[in-house]
C-alpha cells in the first residue's frame, strides 16, 4: 500500500511526470533523482524560451554518453537539432550500469557555448565526474556547433562552487543551470562566459533555498 501511495502522480508538467515520492526527496536532505532534474530543466526551458537554448533531460544525456555505436547515436541526436543551438546544458551522472534505472551517486553539469566553441564541466565535488563528462563530450562534440568551425574544446572548471555534503550535487546542477540560463538571457554571451554569474548566484545558501523553492514550485503547479 505504501508503494502505491509513493507512486501516485502529483504533477504532469510538459513531458515530465512527478510522483509523491519526489516530494519526499525535496522535503528532506536527499539526493535528487532524474525526474526532479528533468522537471527543473523543463521549468528553466519555460522561463528562457529561446530556440537557441537546449537543456537536455538526464535520460537523453545518459543515452548519448553510453550509446554503443555511432550510427545509432547520429540517428538519435539529429532530431534534437543540437547543431543549431547556441547553448546546450547536459546533466552528467556517474552511473556506469546501463541496466540500472536512476543509478549513480553524483551529478555534475556540462555546458556547451557556441560563441566560445567550448564545453565547460562544472562539478561540485572536486571533479569527481570528470571522466564521465569527458565521455559525453567525446560522444557529442562532433554533432555540435557550426560544421565549418573547429572542434569545440573541453574545459574542466576548477573554480566551480563546491558542495559541503554528500547529497546536494543535483541542486548544484540545477542552480548552475539556472545561473547559466540567466547569463545567456541577460544578453551577455558576447562578453565572455558565465563564470562570474555562477560564482555570484550558486552559493551554499542559494542551493539550500533551491530545495524549498522547487518544492514550492511543484505545489503551486499542482
């Protein structure tokens, strides 16, 4: 009976379905799951409705990173039109088991910016996910940006805001994605990258507040 109660649908937002168990995650200091990150990315897409921006859902980012062959990957990526985007944000999960749904123990963020022709990895736990971020970068880099431009570079951001516990990594991903979208939406892309905005906005207190903000957002949308 408890399982069915936890699985009750509480919100359908765009293509994302949230269940009662997702509220429980936000109510306590727990690791964010795929659905909550996908929900927040979808919410940011609604807040920044630009055809130039793509916030990639966790399941799609995971598939791109683990696709077994180039042909299948090309068929999968082409409908996403990533080559037409100016800003693409991917959530990175360190799950190595393609058979395990919602596995892994850590989230980070990989962002592509076309003007700078660079992928930047933000990791709130000292580069723990660097190998996984590089794996996704290598899988997707050939499909990104202008075909006439040089291959985009990979940058590991050594100055990313750091978490102080073992469960807030998903919130750091959400907060960093929000800061990057805010930077892009403010018309600053021609003035360098978003690093100062991330440092200013993604603070430990802001990340703590984001948990309750997401909970309140879901309840308001119900």
